[in-house]
C-alpha cells in the first residue's frame, strides 16, 4: 500500500562526514511505527509561491519525518520515505534522498537505512555539536550500532577546541553503547583524525594534531585513540611513525597527554631553537606535560643545530630528550656501550677559535 504526499522534489544535501553519537538520538529504541500512530501533521503556513506545496510531515512519537512520497507496507512492517527526506527529533536532524525503516512485531524500530547524500546534525546541551555526511547510514537500533559509509566526513565543535575536530574515512563504525568507534581508510587515502586543541589558560597555544592510519579506533569514554596500518601522528614541529600508535587526550584542554609508539619507531622533529633531531628505536613514549620523549631499544639518534658543521650521533639503549630545551641523555645497553660521535669538521666560520687551527707561515718574497 502506498500513500503519496504532494510537494516539490527534496533538495540534495552535500556529500559526506561523521557525528559519533548523533544516531542514538535519531532513532531511540522506543520509537514506534505502528499503523495507527503515523499521523500527518497540519502543514505550517508559509509565504510559498502559488501552486507550490511543502512535503507532508508525519509524526512517529517524538520523531517527525517529512517526504514528498511515503510508502507504507503494513504486512512487512517496512516503510519507505522518498524524494528528499527530513527527520527531526529534539536536537537532532537528518536528511537523505531516501529512508527505509523496519519495525518489529512489537512496533519498535529494528533498523533504519538512509541513502543518498546523508547529513546528520546534532546540537548538544553542553555546547558540543556534531555533524556528519556520508553516502549511506545504516542504524541497528536494538544493537545500538551504526555504519556511516561512503566518503565519510565528521565534525565536532566544542568550547575546548580552537577549530572543529574532523574525522575522515571511507567508513565509520559506531558503537553507541560503548562509545567505541572505528574509522576505516578509503582506496585512495588513509583515515584521519584532526584536532585543534584550545589549550589551557595562561599557557602557549598547543599545536594542531593529525593522527593518520589505515584504521583508527576512538574510545569516547577513555578519550583514547589507536592507529594501525602505517600510522603516524603529526604536529607542525614533529612527526612520529611506528607499527602502532596510541595516545590519550586531556579532557580539559583536548590536547595529547601521553602518546605511545610501538615497534619500528621513528621520531623526526625540530625544536624552538631550530635544532633538528631524528631518532629510531623499538618503543617510544611522549609526555606532553613534561615535553619529554623517551625512546627505548636499539636507539640511534642524530641531531644538528643550525650553526653546527655536521650532525652529532648517539647510539644506545634508552634515549631521553626534552623537546622544548633540546637537552637529553643516552644510556648504554647491557651488551654494548653508548656511542657518542661529534662532527668531524669544524664550522668554517669558527676556525679561528678552534684549538687545532694553525696559521700557515707566510712565504718569503
């Protein structure tokens, strides 16, 4: 059985992003779609042009869905909304080209599938707002899980962020009950999480953070991020790569508290004084509050200041480095000593002050 409502074709929303908890408010488990409960509302009066009519709005409990064409199948309990759909519920809004809703024998929503330029927008009472775009969204209500697929881009605004956080990937899997979410790479690009922390009052503004990998896991409860598949964490002053990178975000400043790098660690950075440092090792830990980098296991370090003639190298077992002051230390391993190598050439501009720089005798005329 099909019911059609008059109205112009729905406008298409733009293409794709995220919003981690938006789907939870869109279709609550108690939302009912029974034959007698889908009631059309009186269309609001407007200054529309003559002959132009708005899509009919239907109310399902606290949820309102509007579309130019609505198809109800009471036998299968599957209802389809076509030609530009808008769903609103409290502080949440979703738009799509089509939306299919399946209900259970108890008249509760089992799942909802949104297709075609899906846009989700949710406004939080705490000032944290989220929006997402994707080609499709499939929400399994009973399991409290959602899948955003196709060019997903997700934004989150917060008073604690200087700019909206952005998540991009081919697909985002959301677990709304545990707040554990997974971002997957696309064929052409890795998954990415970008943060612009606002920092703490009275302290310098922190650098932006990019976490990149083939797969990124985000835990909203613990504020922990894990990246695998050629992962890297990048700031303007440094890049760190490894087989697995994990970091925690401070809930107050939204900046990284501690970052952990596991296996085949590479740290490549430059401090405020322009000194470069390149370190490799087996494991790494960066503590943001202390500005301390610790690399352990088969460590090889190379550093150079702007006025150095060449790099200074250090080999050892444990390397500790202050990324702010440039001070550090190297400890030896059990089987071998730490090796310290200075540049073998002196800066030409400093030759006159070098102890071994002797003036050549003048030739007699």
